[in-house]
């Protein structure tokens, strides 16, 4: 019988919304067989489960692991590349790096490096783009499988406006995506995501083929990009003169649905906002990317107030950090620039349960509750002298947490469990 582990610390969990937070300053989480078996008061759990191995995290905050709803793991090695905006950035830095993933050994090296870096930052689930190379999907799936990690990824499809060596065709994109989907989707904790990069790098024929694939496998997620920069939108208008707007280029080809994930979604028309909400699709906010590439200010408050499903993401390496703490801080700063600052509870919810729900995984990950998978972080709320001296004055949990959101990094992540297995911190 697998061993039971009881983790003790402060606990923070959500029941479906940012204002549903439950905090226990002397809480505990019981892990058994890779799942959360019980949550509650630490002393009570200890008395009820004397056979459990105890990991006492003191006053560190136990939370569900972070969920990054949009990233590009192949861009790990070119993160923080200077001075370009979206289209030039793609052509100058991104496409040459993605070309290297034709080599399966390089793909395996970066996949391992990426999962090491993200786990070190407390991220336990990621929805990532791969490259056009099937081996780039194989590499991330195999690495995640070996680690018992929940990952969503798919082959990035592009059949135009990308360099030679980084283009597929409508037919090969369909065939390769389908073969990868059949091989990996639903295996262990792995999910295949149908992944047309964005309308400018696909012909209408390729978008049609991706839409057809999605209609054959409707339980799959579909991820792409939408309305990130104004130059990009103008380009889409010239490439798709019949389309009513950017979203319509997807909608017209069967690529708008509840399981759709639309990265960025900054410069939306009223019709686009209405349609995304009506179909129950998710938009994904990528704040460090939006400031780093100079894209614009996402309307979190307006979209959420209208009932839009929203996830939070790094967008590595357009985003400038692997850290969901830094990502929460950037979301806060963008909210400030719009005059609508997000509360610490909203930020933490977005980075955990909100993103899990955007990925339709809210029944498995994203909060601490019995029956959930045991992806857990222990966060040190005094990880540096600067953070510690501010947190020492805090009068409630949110005031204690906010300095770590704004100033914390991987040093704040004291311990991490993925599927019940401790991957960071002293066991
Ligand atoms: N739009 C199309 N591809 C990309 C990408 O790789 N990163 C970002 N930020 N936007 C994109
Ligand atoms: Zn992206």
C-alpha cells in the first residue's frame, strides 16, 4: 500500500471563485497514492493518521501548485531577447530557435530544462505550445510522463509566413496532429491540445483541417493566439478579407468553442467579446509578455465582470519570467494602469483554480481538496529580508501574501509535490 504523507503548514484553498478562499493557519494536507486524501486542521489530521509520514512546513503557505495556461516551452533558451515587437520578435528570435527542435535530442534537453525550471518556480501544470516538429511534442510528453506530471501540449501548426524548415501543410498538420493525439491524449496525466499557432501562419485550408480534427476529438483543448498587437490584427485583416474580425478567422473554420484557449485577447471588438463569452471559451492573460513585447493592457476587470472565463500565464519566452509569482505581480501592475487593481485573492485564484478551470481541469487540479491530484506548493512568505520585513507587519493573510506576490521568486518556493511526489525541498 502506498505510503501516506501529511504536510503541515498554513493552507489556502478555493471553492470556485476568488472570494471563496479558505485559510487555516494550522492546516494540513494528507497525500495518499498521488491524490489528496484529506485536508483540515493539522493537529486533527495528525491524530487521525498516526501512520502518515509528517512533513512540517512550519508557517509556510500550502497551496495548489501553479497552473500556467499558455507557454511555449521551446522558447526557454531565448527568453529575454531584446528590443523587438511581435512580428519582428517572431522572425528574429523565435523562429530560428524553434528550428532547432528538428533535432529530437535538443527537444529532449530543453523539455527537461523547462520542466526543471518551472517546477522550481512552483508550477505543476502547463499548457504549452510545442514546435511544428512532432518530436517536440514527444519530448515534452515523455519528460512529463516520466515525472508523473500533468501537461497539455500539441504540435504548433504553420503552413505559411514562416521560414523554410518551419512549415508543414494542411494535410501533414492534420495527419501529424492526429497521430500525436492518438498516441498521447489521455495517457497518464497527459492531454493533447490542437494547436494552430495563429491565423497569419495558417492558410484557411489549414485552419479548416484543424477545425475538422477538433470536431472529431471534441474533448481535446484547442489553443491559439488572438488580438495580441494592433499590427498583427491589421495583418490578419489583409490575409482574411472576408472575416468580420480576428476571432471570425477561427470561428469560420470550426475553431471557436468552449474548449478553446485564446492567448492574449487584448484588442477585442465588442462582437469578439460577446462570442467568446457566449460559447464559454477561455481567454488567457499573459501580463509579462504583454509589457515585454509591448502589446497592450488586457481588460481583466471588464472581461471578468462580464462573465468571461480567464486563465493566467507566463507565455514563456515572449513572457519574461518562468514564475507565476512574477506573473501575478505583472497582472496586478496592468490592473493598476487600467485603474482596476486585482486583489491578492484574485491573483492567487487566477494562478491556481482559475487557470485550472480555463483548461477544463478544475475537477482534478487547482485547489486543495480531497479527491484532487496532489500537486502542492509550500510557499515561504518571508523568503528574503525585504519580503520578511514587510510581511512581519501584515494584519491578515492577504497582506502577508502580497509582498511575496510582488517581490517573490523561486526562493519563495520552499517545497513542491507533483502527483504526490516531492520534487523540491527537504523531504
Ligand atoms: N503569436 C504567434 N506566435 C506567438 C508566440 O510564439 N508568442 C507570442 N507572444 N505571440 C505569438
Ligand atoms: Zn503564445
